[in-house]
């Protein structure tokens, strides 16, 4: 019997637990009849982070928050500073807003703070740093992010913390002290709820007001809002256990790659980025065993890498491990 596809190409999380599915079964009809309001979830998030509700906006995934940041700060004739590589949608939203990209390389090296500071000019409306970054898993220090924000008080610095739950440190507190920093976060990764499309942005009340003004009034569904609220209330412990599990898998994957002679960079996300002599052949070999991983455009700076999401459970992790070892035993996958 062929095994089901192991889909570890999109950094998604675990399956929802029974209790959350139970909440889905008890959705009130009235909730479906009415336009949804994000207020209740915003209030819950505000109290979770000891913020005022005016500092929180719930969006249709972090995607929607990033898009709104672009629409609020950019226009033709302005620029956005981004790292390269970064989460693919960031440059896309920048271009959709009509602005120009100023890219600073951040691959196989420490956070390029000096170059980022250098790239900031009066016509730069926003800078974007995902930390941990996707697809590398690299992180920026809070001190460097603060410095970047302070360099240009008229620019908005968006710090995308989509994967922060998996990282060693969370710079959110310090960053929220600054008036020109906005944080984006999501229920799609550590909470395992990408299908709900719930993300949020945190920042100064004035910034949150702009983000509200440039988006749809009802960006996400009432069912999604209810489930995300229920997850926050009752599932923090399950989420914490899952995060621990992913961190263990990540370090085991590093060890395995080292044993197999495969180069992999340090990642603080729920994934690792590894380098292969023929990454596409490796991805095909994995796919032939029912395992889908993320490959990158050829030619391109990441064409020799694959991003592999930690499966987050024992069976799937063993399957991934055995498959990698099996392919390696046949030779030709290392650099
Ligand atoms: C760095 C980063 N930010 C944001 C997102 C988008 O998340 P969401 O599902 O909340 O839109 C992703 C999704 O892959 C991501 O990798």
C-alpha cells in the first residue's frame, strides 16, 4: 500500500487536536449569519502580550499584514529594504505597491546590519526582516533590529516573527518599545492552523490604525476567529510540546546531515535548509518515496538547496530519516 504523501514543503504545523475539532462542531448558526469582528481575538492577544487592544490587528494570515504594511508605507517612487533571500511574498507585496526593492544579501553569513543601515535613505518607506528568516532559518539580534529602526525614524521596520516560537529568543518586547516597528505573527506555523488564515500585527496604535485603513473590513472568517481564540485558550500546552518536539527534530536533522556529509545552515525555524550537489534530483528522489520538500528556482541563488520542514511527529520523522539515509546509501547526493 503506498504511504500517504508526507508534505514537508510549506513549513506547516501539526494536525489539530480533538478538542479544537470539537469547537468546530459547536459553531453557532448566528456566528455564520453575521459579519465577523476581529475585536474579541484582538483583545485576547492584547492581554496575552500585556498590550493595549489598540496595538493589535488580526489579519488574514501574516500575509495580509505584510501586504497592508506595504500598502500603508509604499508607493511608486519609494523603496523598501529587504534581505535576500526572504519570505517570497514580501518582495511581491512591495512590487504590488509600486515600490522598488533594495535587496541586501543574507545567506551563509551573519545578519548584514551595516549594509542594511547603509541602504536606508529618506525615500525608503519600509524595511522588512523575517527572523527567523524563511528559507534560511537565520535570526537577527534584537540589538541590530533596534539599531536599524532607530536609523530612520520615518521608515517603518516590519519584523516578521512568523517562526519566533521555534527560536531561542523572542525580540518582540524590546522592539515594541519603538514607535516605528511593526511585528507580524501567525497561527499558521507553531499553532498548526494555516488553513484558518489568521495572523496579526502588533505595533504603535497609530501604525495599527493605518493597517486597519488599508485592508478589508472583514478579512477573515468568523469560524477561523473562533477557532484561533479557542486554540489560544486551551491549547498552549499542546503547542509548547509540539515546539519542543520540532526543536529536537531540527537538531537531529542537523546531526543526520553531518553524518551524511550534507551541508546545512543553522536554522531557528521549524525547517532546515540543506545543500546538495543536485538538489532537484534529491527532491525527485524524495518525492518518489512520497516526501515533498521545498525546492527553489533554477537558475538562482538557492537552486542547490532544499528546505525541509520538521515533520513534528515520531512516525513521519523516522520515515524522513530512513528515506534520507536510504537515498544517501545509493550515493551521489552530497556535495
Ligand atoms: C516568514 C513568513 N512570514 C509570513 C508567512 C505567512 O504566514 P501566514 O500563513 O500567516 O500568511 C510565512 C509563510 O510561510 C513565512 O514563512
